[in-house]
C-alpha cells in the first residue's frame, strides 16, 4: 500500500481499525508524517496514539484538541499527565533553535537561546486555546493556563496564569475538594 493510501486509510477509515492496526499502519510512515496525523486527525483517541508513537508521554483520560504543535525533535521531552485538557492551537516548545540561520554560529545565541529542555504538564491541567509553553517549563497539578498565554516559567499546582509573558492571576481553592473526591472514590 502506498503511503498516501495509508494516510487516507488512517484519516478516514479509522473506525474500522483497532489501535494495534493503527499503530502498525503508522509504523512505516516516519515521525514527521505520524506527528502530522497526531496534529490533524479528527478523533482525539487516534491523535493520542499518533502522538505517543512520536515519543510524547500522555496519561489516561487526556483530551488533546486539533492543531496541537510540539517542537521536540521527536525526542521524549514532553510529558502530559492524566485528565489534561489541551485546547485547539496549543504549542509546546521543548527544543528551540534558529534552524538553518547563521544565528546558529553566534556565540550569544548558541549559549543562551538554543534550548532543549523537557516540558511537564501534570495531572488535571487545562491549557487554553493558543497557549505557548516554552522549554523547561513544568505546569503544576490542577493549574489553568489562559488562552493565548506564553508560559516561560513553572506554574505552581492549582494556579491560574495568563498573559504574555504568563503571570499568576490567582490560586484555585480546589485542591482539598479534589483530594476529598479522590478519597471518596477509593472507599
């Protein structure tokens, strides 16, 4: 089967395929094409399969909307926890550099601006549409990142951040309620 036929099959006939069949078909496409499928596929469950296949660690019950762009050189630099909600058009940058520009040869750029660092999104996080998460950032448990925010520093557990650059707006008062609900569920 041609690669174009495989992509068409994965995009439009996915309901007839098992997850194992999807992984097998995608296995021969290469990271760039599989990641493209992960960004553009109409079904969240299938997007997660493709993103995981390109070295993105994703927890259970996570929803990643379309146009989720990751710059990570296909290395295992991005970790996303359980029950995370990622809105459309979110970008995570774990590897950043000027590509083929002559800036690569500038000592200041090479020493300070070319960065490759893990990004961690913890459990129960909500990331608003169009947000950008920069290299080395950890978004704490139950945090909210506002739409359009540019997150350049770690976000503590339970905080709402927004803006460019993102700033703390307020802390949510949900931690104890979430823990109480978790304890009730386990008893």
